[in-house]
C-alpha cells in the first residue's frame, strides 16, 4: 500500500484541485449575486473526479516512462518511481491504470448526472465527451506509440485540461452558462500548471535527452526554458487582477477581494530562487512550492469573492 500511495504522488494533488476550486467558487459568487443556487454535491463530486484523473495520470506516467526506460535514466527520481524501481510490476501498474480509468468514468457520469439530468441533456453528452477526452489525455502523456509528452506537447495539454477545462468546465457545471471572462482565471491556473510541468522537464532535461523524450523544455534549451518559466509565474496574478477589475471591484469599497494579491511577494521571491538555480536537479523542491502556490491562489480568490464580498 505504501508503494501505491507513493506512486500516486500526493504532492501533485493540490495543483489538480486548484482549477475546480477557482471555477466552483467564482460560480458561487456569481450565483449568489443573481439569486441562484450553488449545489455542494456538484463541488464534492468534481473534487472526486479531478483527484481520480490526477491519480490516473500519475499511474499512467509511471507505467509509460517505466516501460520505455525513461525513468531508469533519471538518477534523482528512478528510486521513487514504482515501475522503474521494480516495487510495482508493469502489469500491476497497467491494471491500476485500467481500474482508475473505469473509476474516473463512473465518477464523471455521476457528477454529470447530478449537474445536468434531466434538464440539460445536450450538455450532459458534451461533458461526457470532455470526460473521455480527459481520461485519454491523462493516459496519453507517456503511454502509447506516440505519447504527446514525448513530442513536446505536454505544456499545451496541461494548459487546456488543468486550466481552461478545469476552471471554465467547473464553472459551467454550476451556472450552465459560459462567460468569456472565465478565460482569465482559467488561463491563470493553466499557466501555473504549465510552470510546474516545465520545472519538471527542466529538472529532467539531460535524462530526457538520453531517453528520447523531447519535452518542450528540451526543445528550447535550459536557458530559454528558464525565461519561459519566469513568464509563466509572472502573468497569472495579473490575469486575476484583470478579472477582478472587469467585474467592477476597482469601483467598490470592498478591497478585501484583492486578498489574493498578497501572493505578489512570495511569487517574486520564488522566481528569484528558481532563477538562481544552476543545476537542473536543484529544481525538484520548487515543483511542490509552485503547486501549493497555485492552490493558495485559487483558495484566496475564492475566499475574497465569497466571504468578504
């Protein structure tokens, strides 16, 4: 059990929850202003679904990199990867991927049933398609003949599914509407998620070169990947600030809604520490820090909108 828990990589879970929290509580704030009802069952099921997707993705990555020999070339990480270290066999991990794919689909159907049945049948079928796409994306990063993570497309998929689909999709589950301004917090969470993946790929840049995993960081080189990382960590708070501004909060006396801006200094300090890194392996501790920072950003935005407004 300890090996399975370790393979689930619990430190990645706060990042996966961030988009759901952001979208769900912006929906709560907006529904409150319109006299609508916010269903806590949708929120609970959405959290369950995203946790299952994340664990599925982590198991699939462990399996895919393990059978391709990618993890065996990572001196800093091979011991912690279950398949590469031999603590869990490839067959066992493959079975776990199948099991969590089934569990993820069942939980997705349950979520969409509560959110859309019986009034919104078209939306139900559209989101079933999104759910299947999310499951396939979770598996396809490292598994298959042409895994997109090995072609440098991981950043794009993370932006779409961790950012836009997670934030805008969870918002839609509650409101049954799409609002263009939701692209701002969706992009913010997406960019923070890309920052985590880019740090991971920068850390593994040399081992990925040996194994033929052409991540985006490897394609553009370590120096350019560092510049890219700084951009990804610089813009999200600006996007959140623009979102609050176009929703009229600069014209109100409720300045508590801007509580999320207290992250300006911690993010600035974090960027400086990352820029000071010279050896790729030294980037590992920052993955967890950026993930937690993303989670705190979502929570503070939700808190400011719903408890001070």
